[in-house]
């Protein structure tokens, strides 16, 4: 059985790190602006941005204010440099000794345990199809930080993390599809429809920097191809800590395609805190998140209706609540 995790910034936030966009902007706005172009960008992204994908969309819109590749590079590199330096600083502040590594590894093997009783039963029965096989776990992260690597410590890839029905559970690897804070950092959009300056649609240098899939392709590091292969071979995909934003539609569409193979998807998300006596409100939130994801796919409505029961949603769970 192949289990793939798709992890967003919510993982770092869950650890207590200050990696929200609002945290970064407070710091970014205090930095000296090297030009009026950078000042203008800072003014435009001061309000109305909640998630990192909102920033990426805002930058795509901001391109109408830029005349050429030189101006693009100046503004783009300023925000990427400041973001990377900020995240490095936050990562250095965090005490990884406070993380319960054993709990983290155990949760990777049994994410269904944080769902409802019926969901647990259905997913355990589903996983039992592979009870006589090794289970392999891969992580695809949207984050630039290396928090997971620091949690894992000396063991980074291809090691046993548990046993099921006397068979091994193997952690295979972690892949940074958007790069790291210190190399191949990708901050951009999904496609040219999210770049407002039409003149830039024909500029290969800008497209190679700003369109995420193209940026990965031209760098030829093969991480994107490995991630695609992992998703295509997955039996269970868990999305954690992601807003499922439009700037990563390529990946939501690819994951959506796998539903045609009758795989299962678990989405862990934050939502409105509601009293347990009003459980129907939690059901509404779960339905909303399911529809949010399905509407990012290319599936026709008939298939969306057909596969919605293959998607399980956990809202405000203790999944990856691993800080001691």
C-alpha cells in the first residue's frame, strides 16, 4: 500500500511556529525598501491576504505594474529573499527537542484514527486490502522549511516506522515540490490566467520564474516527476495544513484524477470552533471542504458526485499535535 502526504504551512503552524503570512508581513514591512517598486508591492499586499496562495495570486495581479524582466526580478527577488530569511529565522528559533518523534511516526501510519468512528471503520477496512503487503509512506511538502527533516533527525529515508499484520511500514522519503529556503525556492502561480500582465504571457524568462510547474520543469531536478509518480501510485492521499489554494491547482487536479482509481483521500483542515452539541455544524464544514477540493479538480459533476464519499475530512483534529 502506498500512502502519500501532501503537507502545507499548517504543519509548521501546528508546531507553534510563526509562519503565517501575517507574521511574515509584519517583518517584511519593517525592512528597508530598495525602490519605489518594492514599496508599491508592500502597499498592495498589506491587506486582504490570509493564505500564502493569496499572496501568490496578488503577485500575479501586481505584474501589471511591472514593465519588464528587470523590474520583475527586482520585486520578485526582494520578496522571496525576505520570505526565505524570515522562515530561516523562525526555524532556528524552534526547539525541535519538544517534538514527540514517536507520536509523529505513529500518526503517519494511522491518520484515520483522528476521524469519526464510521470513517475509521471504513478506512481500516479499505487498508486491510493490503494487509499482506508492505506499506510505503512518502511526504510531499509545499513548505520551504525543513521542519520534518529536523523532526526525523538522522533517519531521513527508507526506514521502518511500524508494523501492521506482521508486515513493515516504511517511511520512504520527503519531497519539497516548492524547494527550500536556501535553494530552488518557488513562489508563483498555477498558470498564465493568474498573471494579469498579458505581455508577460509570451515572456519565457518570467514564466519560468512565476509559473510553478514550468519553474520545476526547466530546473530539471526531477522532484516534480517523482511527486507525480507517487501521487499516481497512491492508494491513500492525506492533505494536511493546506488551504487548497488556486496557485496549486495542478496538484489538486492530479490528485482528483486518482479518484477514478477508487482511492481514498483524507483532508485535515482547520475550521470554526463549534460546541460538540452542535455536531451538524461540523458536518457542514466537512461538506464545504469536500466541495472546495472537488471544485479544484477537472472532474465532471457526475464524477464529483460519484467520488465525494471517497473523501474524508477531519476538522480541528489532534493530527500532528506532536509538540510535548
